[in-house]
């Protein structure tokens, strides 16, 4: 197992960190307050090859290996979880289309998807359907050489602006997946306000008699739960796990800085043992989460059958560590941690989201027990 970054990966991390610190971190709080990531950031991500980064180069993507991509996700997530969310949802849809879509559909959309020119979002969750993706209520019926979609989707990250949606809907044969352009007649969007990752442009979708061509089907009819959904969520968990490491690292850096300057009882608070305990646990937890993500990334690179299980463990542990680190960071900041003058309040809100998306903590626990990874 790879437990240390190669020189090439370390150089990439330096580039990613420089980009995040210059282009994202100084403005993340403003975007969070405005509940919107500005469009010029999408152009910046596109120019640097960060959208579509894990897509193989022969298909027009960045060709980034799994661990390097994870480091990118960590650094972007450390600066702003809302921006990291775009990388996650765009790439999970793009890789799913690459694997399962018909040649005609890929020829039509994939080159622009892989370059980040068409932004993608996953339309899976519904008002009555969350973790049980096999029970979607949105319907798809055949009409000559088209499908007609009807239903409602919610909690769609970047749904307010996405150019393409991977819509999960139910046919008579079972659950299927469809690639639906955002301008399709009958598709409307409504902004949803959320507590965490507030700038990630979350939306609710209404689909009313949306007609899409037959080749919009991604994967086999009736098998989306085993094909498209499984592929998308597996990659999403991996990306989110690294993003959680970014949140934990951001909490640690902010806490170390604050505690080295804040004085109580005549000394800086980092001299107090109980404060040191919280900081030490934050350090150990962040390092452990990063190593689990590296393990999951190595498994992906080796095409190890255990890669899915490793991603489950990494996402479960890293999301819990991020929430714990954010809780402790706010506590260490005291009343200041409850204000928008310090980023730790945003980190806490964002961290809680991580324990819910791409499978809640409780769902992860069930999945890990049912499909445990092999021993080290």
C-alpha cells in the first residue's frame, strides 16, 4: 500500500494548495454568505484541468491518478467545501457516463463533459427517497423513440446551474438512468437553502413530461441501481472522503493558529492541557483519515476488488473525523467560533453535511459490516 506521496504527487499538491489559497480560500466566507460560487471560479477550474481531472487522458480528461485526484479534492475542500462539491458531482456523473453510456450519447456530450465545459449534476434524491435509491418515484415511460420523465428531485448539488443531469427514474423493468440536458422542456429548477455547503447552488427539480431521446439511457434499462448509481456513489464517496480530510485539516490549522495567539490566565491557551488534548486528537484523527483515503486510492489504482469497501471505510471515518474536528475547533475558539468572523463555524456546518451525503454515517456502518475490506 502507498502510504507516502511520490515526488510528483507532492509537486501536484503544492500547485493545488497554491491555487486554493489564492483563488478560493480568501473568498469562501463571502460565497457562503451569498450562497453562491461565482461563475469565474468554474472557468478557473476548467483552465487548470480540475474539472474532469480523473477522466483518462485518451477520453479528453486530465488523466489524474486516484491519489493525486484525492489530494486535489483535499486541498480544494480545505479551502471551500462548496467548490469541492462541484468537483465531486461533476466527476461522478462524467465517469458514470464514460463507463455506461452508449457511443452515440458519449459522442454527443462527453468531450465537453470531460473538459468541464458542460457542468454535470446527479439527480437521485427525492422528497420521499434518500438512501434507498432503488425506491425512486420519478417515472420514465417509453413513447416511440423517446422516454418521457415525470417526477421531482431534491437536494441536487449545483442543480441551479448544471448543464446536464443524470436522472434516476423508474421504468416498468426497474430503475434506469438518463442523461438529461438542463434546458429540456418540462424541466424546472428551484433554489433550496441548506445549512452547510451553502454556496453549492443546491436545487429541487421538477420534471413534467420531459422528453429525451432513447439513447439518453445510461446503462441497461432497469439496472441503474447496479450500474449507474453504484458507479456514481462509489466515486462520490471516495471524493467526499478526501474532502473531509480537507475540512479536518482546515480545522486543525485554524485551531493551532488561534490557540497560539489567544491568551487566558496569563498564557496562550495552547499551554493548557485540555486544549492540548483536543489539538492532539485533531492531529491524530486528520492523519489517520488521510491514510485511509490513501489506502482507498491505492486500491482504486490497482483495480483491487476491495476498492469499494475501502472507499466506504474512508468516507465513514473521514466524515466523522471532520465533524469531530469542527466541533472541537468551534469549542477552542469559544464565542468567536460562533461568529462569521472565524471560518470554523462554516467548517462545522459543512462537516455535518459530509455525514449525510453519498450515504449517511449509519448507512455506511451497515454497508461496511456487510462488505468488510480485507485485512491489511
